[in-house]
């Protein structure tokens, strides 16, 4: 974690009271990308795999026991704005919802998905739950329908809260064609031009036409009321779980609840009408 991001998290945590045990939690999740060039020290597999829970995951807008929260109830707005202003970071997705999590319960897998051509950051779900092959995906430079972000998260509760996150992030990778064409490339690295090349021929991607998909797959034990940070060389996730306490109902006045007590202007708070003379 960079020192600047660490300072932001500490300052944001100061304004959040410590959490207590609760049955319902307000969950806020912020996903951001690192936009600085890759230093080349990480190994990125050609196929990072796919989250196993994708098939059963639900959009947070329609999942049972999950209620999307309006932006007025979010707590990480200032942190999201600071990340977007900082060089080297870009907020991808910011969501918040209220979820019922009694002790010993696992919440549903929730799907987070951003099409490649979506405006960023995404702060609200699409009009309908995304499905394979619909407008929620977009054709990227290599000719495949690939979302920019696709994955699942799940909250569960035992003694502590637990978060499982499994996200795929697809980013553009600058590519400059080498002077020689003697090094063959895999079709998955080059796009639709590979299908038209003769057998055995070396196929090279056009400059600026490459992409890379990386995977963040982590499990985190959490304390409520604290911001937790899941780190990755190209991706980051911030999550905050705050206990929700429903507002207490205003107690009725003792006089109004007394049996046989007639309502009057004094005990109803209303003004009696002035009688008119005949």
C-alpha cells in the first residue's frame, strides 16, 4: 500500500465509530485500478481462470436480503474523490447496500460487472440484471466481448465478518510491434487478425491493440466499522461494513394512550375550531 493511500484510509477511519454486533449491516465497496505502467516484475498468466461462483451470483439490486443504499447514505465519497484525483489511480466501481447477516449466515454471492465502454466510476447497477451476451458487455480491441471488471463478492458472519472477493480486471496493455516478425504469437494475444493468417505464419498484434486480464482472489476477516483494503498490483478493493440500527419509534404520549381519555386540543396538539354565532 502506498503511503498516500494509507493516510487516506486512516483519516477516513477516524470519522467512523467502532462497530458493534448487529443483525444488519451497511456494506460499502470501492474498486479502483492502478493506472501507472506495469513495472514488469509481476508474472501474469495468459488465463487467470474465472470465479467459480459467477454462474450463481446475483446483482445487488435484486438479491434477496440485500437493499441498495442511496448515495446520501455512503461514507466513502470523500475517499473515492481523493483516489480519482490522485495520479496513478482510477475508481472503477462504487456501490453500497444494506444486507441482513445474522450470526452463522452466509450472504448470497453478488456479481460486480462493468462493460468495457462504461463511463467510470460505476455507482449504480444497470437497468436490468446483466446476462451473458447482452449490452452489459462490449467488444474490446481483441474482438472478444470482455467486460472491464467482472467478478463476485460475498459477506458471511461467524465470530467476525468475512469477505470473499474474486474479481477479474481487464486493462489495455501498450504494445509496440518488434522490428522482426519471427516470433509467433498466440491467437489469444492478437485478436481477429489471427484467424485470417495462414497456418504457421507469425501473427503480431497491432500497436496498442493488446489487453491483459488479471485476477484478485482474496478472503478477508473484517471488523465492522473499519475500512479494509484488499491489495493487488493492478487493482484494489476497499470495503466498509457498518452495523445498521433501525430508527427508534417515537413513543406515544401517555395521555393519548390512556383508555377512556377523550381527545382534546390539549392532548392532540391541534387547535379547536372557533364556533360561529348564528
